[in-house]
C-alpha cells in the first residue's frame, strides 16, 4: 500500500514513516522503505513523475517536485519593474536628447511615440558616441521596439526573454503598448537568487 501511494502522490520517506507510526514495527518499516524507494524510482524512470504531479501538469502547473515553486508564478514583471522610467519623445533630435539627458544622468532612456506608446530604448552613451549626427532623430539609435514584456509575465519567463533577446534591460508595457516600467537583467536575476535562497531556507526550516 505504501509503494502504491508513493507511485500516486510521491513522498517515499513520508509514506514509510506513516507505516512506522501506525505499526511501530521497525523491521516492517525497513521493507516498506525499500519498496517505496523502488516504486518511486520506477515511476520516475518510466513515467517521469508521480500521478498527482501529472494531474497538476494537466491543469497547467509546472511543478516537478515537492518543493514549492509558487513564488515563481507570483513574482511577475509588474511586481519587479522600476516604475516611471526616464522617457522622451521618439521624434526629437539627438542634440535635444543630449540636452535633456546629460551623460551620467541615466544609463538608458525610453522613447515614446505621439500616442504615448513604447517606441524603443536608447542607451545614453550611444547618443554621445563619436560620429553621430546631432540633427538625426534619436530613434535612429534605438533597439528593436518589440523587446518588451507584459506585467503578467513571471520571473522565469522574463529571464527567458533576456536570454533570447540578449539585452540588459526590457520595457514593461501594457496591452496597448503604454510604458509601465523598466526591468534590468541584473535586478531580475538577483531577485531570483534571493527568492530561491529564501525558499531553500523555508524548505529546511531555517529562519
């Protein structure tokens, strides 16, 4: 019965201790533990995960073990972003951009179009590079305007976006393209490491 329960819900040690508590028979518990471990290994080798985990997968969850990873889905771009980033119209000249954003004042500036929609992002140092024509529109220096994420994307999806696009920062936009905030890769990965460490401490009962 313990081996069958392990195949369904996992937790071979838990099931073995339940048998020990019910029977107080250490000899039997040793046999149960062996059977539970064998059952767990067979299920993971042949099926990949327990039946209960499979049911969670059918419901759209991504849990692969008993470790709680709910914080991954709760930590979204909207919660991590820095609000009210520096923004300027996309049609101003590079000279005007320099006047509004002196070198050293900010590392990046968001561009917005006439409808207040996201139109790209410009690293401030690029506007101060040698050889740029000060009369050119600043949007000639921008990256692709499709490098954005929505506020409902969780931290795992945000990190995948950083890896896929190979950028250091991403704008967070709403469904209409309005700018809500800004995310940097260093901040997102630090939050992930901090939350992972916190989950590990909670798992082992540490304060």
